[in-house]
C-alpha cells in the first residue's frame, strides 16, 4: 500500500510517499504565497502530479505543540489550515484523510517518540538519516545549503511510515 504523509503548516507542506517502508517520493512545497485554500491545495496537487497512493495521513492539529510558545491566533490559523486543506484533498482524491498524533507517529515509525535532551526535529532528522539515504530527496536553497524546510519532508516521512 502506498501511503502519502503530509506535514501541513501555514507556509509549507512536506510530503512523502512510502510503500513497504521504502521512500518512493518526498519533498516539500512552499504554500506561503497562495492566497486561498484552493490555491494552497492546487500547489500541493501540482507537487504530487502523477503520483499514486492509497492512503493520506496528516498530523493531528495541535499535536506536538508546546503551549505558551505559540500564540492562540497562530494555533487557530494552523488548525483551520489543516482542516480546510484536508477537506479539499478528500474531495479531490476521493479518499479519507486520516490524522495521527505526532508522538504516536514517531513511536511507530522510529521506535521512540522522543529522546530526552534532543529536540524533536533533530531527533526525527537523525533517525530518518540513519534509516535512509536522504540525498536523493534533499532540496537546497539559493545559497546551495540544505533548505530548512526539508524538516517538513522528514516529518511527512514519519507520518507516511506510521501506518
């Protein structure tokens, strides 16, 4: 079964398709300049052009957030963003979009949800790079450095592997 994992934020969508724990397709798309939700979804669908999958998984809204560090307005915007984009994707692909808690996804895909003293993004990156050669999927910025948004792709891989 081919599984699409999507890590949705308000500005970036990380994506990954895996099958039998093998990464078939991965990357991210910048959706920050899109004005409407339809525009955001169009960018995501374009990024996934010609890709086939049987299941879509996104991270549950607000899972993994440290309350107090992010404003209520941002949390509400992110929740709405995920809900509306998931709804449009369900209609477009004619399949249910499933959600999973970030900690649960990490536990299933990586063997542990977190390691004390290591930030979650660093833990995910280290574990994924132990498991896979990620060089075919890396995206570089204009300064020829690894783009920070590759982190969203890594999170999408975790989501895809968690099923």
